[in-house]
C-alpha cells in the first residue's frame, strides 16, 4: 500500500481539544526531543514530524499541513514508579539514591510526590528500601514536569527578577 506522506509545516502549541473528536499522533515521553519522526495517526494518516534544533514536542500540540488541521499530538501514558516521601529526610535519601543513577525525575508542580519511568530492577530496589512509599501507576510523563527542567526555569526566573531589581537600584 502506497500511502501519501503528510509533512507538518505548522505547530500550534497547547491547543485544547476533546481528544475523542480529533485525529491523534501518539508519542512516548522519551521521544519529545526527536527532531524527525514519521508516525501513523490514529485514523491511519502517515505524518512526517520535523522539529527545530533545541525545541521539543508537547502534549496537545496541534499539527497542520498547508493550513489544514491534521492531528493533535498526545504523549502516551506509561508505567511509572511513584514515590510519596514520608518526610524531608526520606526525600533527600531517595533523591540521592536516584541521582546516582542519572534517571529523569518528574514532579507535577502541585503534587507532593515524584515519578520515575518504570525500570524493573530499580522498582525492586526502591520498593525494598522505601516500602509503602513506592507504588506503580500509569501516568503521562511531560517534559515540563522534569525536576531538572523546573529547576532551570526557576533559576532563569530568579535571574530575570534579580536583573529587574539591579536595574531599579541603578536607576535611583
């Protein structure tokens, strides 16, 4: 079967859709930085996705070809290890334990727990070490919830705020 490839030429970020009513392109959480992907939509269209250097795909991006809406990008839920720390000491110990493994850690801004992508051997280790504070659950891992990304954004905000304060002091 010779399917026509649809090349995406415009992306509208964070578009709100009722997902059941629009065609979808599904990506895994770890594919958001891939610059060139070819995927089938849920309805069977073959779509070529190309990304600029340093950019990333986001859940809810609307994909267009020649000004015609083609599909919405959806990050698929995946199995995760959820950690609900009992106290700050346990959180620090867990962070040190995971940090030495160089794994991505995710945290929703409003949640008091951490998530990691599932890894069988790691799950056994943290389950034995932290007991009931560890659970397995399906979740969507979004790059904006990466702890590393959140720290970088806060640092940029702090630097910008300091720049404004310094500008104000210098004007006096």
